[in-house]
C-alpha cells in the first residue's frame, strides 16, 4: 500500500498559517534587535574606556563583515556590481559606518549611554524634516508638534547633563554630529534598494566602511590601554560585532520586510528604555527627572510622527 503524504500546496502559495507565523517571527526579531541595540550603548561605554573609538569600531566591524559575508554568500552566492554601485557603496559605507561610529563612539566615551541613546532616537524626526524640505511638501500639525517636542526633549537632556557635571559639551557635539551623518546615509542608501537586496547593501557598506577605519587607527594605537584589556572587554567587542552589527541587522531587515517601516520604527523608539535600564544595572548610571522627561518627549514625538504624521 502506498505511503500517504500530506497534500502539497501549489508552488508560490503559502499555507494559511504562514503569514501569521512570519509576523510573529518578525515581532520576535524586532524585540531582539531593540534589546541588543539598546544594550550596545552600554557595551560601547565599557569597551571605549580601554580601546580608542576607531579601533573599537574597526574590531567590531571586522567581525560583522565576516559574518555578513558568509550570510550573503549562502543567500545570494556573492554579489557582482559595476563602478556606479561601487562608488555608492563606498560613499554610503564611509558615512553610515566610518563617520557615524567615529561620532557615536567618541560621544559615548564622554557622556552617559542613556543620553547618547536618547539623542540618537531623534534621528527619524530629522529624517522626516529633511525629507519634507527636499520634497518641498507642507508639514502637518503632527509633524510640526513632533519636531518641536523632540527638539525640546533633546534640549532638556543636554541641559541637565551639562548642569549635573560628568558629561562634556564635546560628547554631546559628537552625538549631534552622528545624527545628520546617519540621515544623509539613509538618503543615499534609499536609492540602492531598487537595485540590490538590503542584506547585500549592508554587507558591502560595512566592508568598505571597515576598510576606511584603517587610516584613523594608526593614530590611536599608542592610546590602547593594553593592561586593561580583559576577557570581559573582549566579550563586549564580540557582542558589538556579532550580535549588534551582523545578526541584529539581519533580523532588522527580516522584520522590516514583514512588519513595515511604521511598526519597526515604534520598536526602535524603545531603545533608550533598554539603555537606561541596563546603564543603571551595570554602570550605576542614573537618569534624573529632567532627563527622563526629555527622553519621554523624544520617544513620544517620534512615535506620534511614525503613526500619524505620514
């Protein structure tokens, strides 16, 4: 008697429960991304006290390049591109990897991880404002209020941080430098999405961005605190490279494809919450009421614009 087999679905059609399963997996992926990216500010703070900012970034992205290279090879068999794409990968990689983490690592070295995470959360507001100016469209009430509330929230965070001491103006300036760099990177990368997969784009950007760290590292080698390099510090570097750079971005791309921009943006708005919690737990870094208010204003304004401002 012939063995019974389950009925086969026609190729190209998903089973009835498959979309729901993919959505649940995407939600879990975004939860993991939010967690590790929130924790990344704490890891940077620990590691950058021992490794100079650009050497830390280089070490992190060497690991990420290797892992993403393997993922890309297994999924797409490598990547071929012409001179125009190569130039786009180089420019966007230097902006989104080299320059961004030059600013972020130097900023986190000088201010608290919580304050740094709150400032970075304002990136979507600046992206929206820039997009509105470039496309010459009118801003609705939600967008106007969102921009104003976000700017005031960041002002409260910076003002309180400077008045309390322990933070330097240079640290905040570095973080403010990271914000427009990431916005420009996003606009340049957006054009590549029509020609390349997201995973191939980020893999090549990280590769070129990692190479661009090398000239900066020459000046930082004498600044390495060799006597303070411990297994714990190395574990933080591995966490930043493997989980925060390679795997988290892979999960983010998967979630973006199945949840859309709005839902993923709402998850990312929770990154400062994770950072504040783990900064208090591991670094005894407390956030005052004024900074808490500022952070809530930024998160609320970005969430409102993501939901109702489009």
